[in-house]
C-alpha cells in the first residue's frame, strides 16, 4: 500500500527526493478541474520550456506540485483558505530547496512563472487541441528536473 503524504514538510521532501513520484501524480491530474484533457505534468513541462533561466525552469516544473494535495481547482473558485494552504505548500517546497539543496527561487522567478503560466493556461483553456498531441512522460519530467537540480545545486549557470 503506498504511503500517503499529507504534511507540508514530508510532501516537500518527497517531491524533491522522488521526482518520478511527483511526475506520476501530476500526470493523473487534468487541468481546470478535469475540463481540459491536458495533464498538470504536461502543463509544467511545456511551461518550463518557455522560460530562460534554470531557476524559473525548475520552479515551472514545481509550481503546481501542491496540486498533488489540493487537486486542480480553477482560481476563481478557490477559497481564501485554499489559497493560504497552497502558499504554505509552495513556501515549504522553496524552503526545502533552499535549506537542503542550496537552490533559491526568488520572487522574480515566481512572478515570471506565474505570468507566463497564466498566459499558457489561457491558451490551454481556449485551444486544448493545440496541446493534446503533446505526450509528456514521467521520464522526461524526471530527467529535466534532475538536470536543473544538478546545474543549480552545483552553482553552475547556463
């Protein structure tokens, strides 16, 4: 029986130590509460490819990781309590990156991911057929995640 993770710290540690687990979870969640047949995994990988710096690319892969615990809910229908929980989960993930891997995701990195992510989301919602042919694999996510973590945790820069 799989271990279900619910605490923010355990979840953040598992996301970073087991990116294949994270990818497998994100692959099962469809965007916009299931209204659009695009997985959160595909969204995250496509978004990462739209960004330039390793920090923003990494955060793009991780920015919806909280949906493993919260599900994908249209922003308009999120309660204030849900928004607070998502922020706490995102903070736990960034803190774990910083404290254990010496990788910092700045407010600017987060803003860039949010801005481009919202634009991508609009495209996904308005024209899902543009994305349905994109088959993002757990392996692809994991490989990209590990390459970015290696680059960032060693201090190398692209």
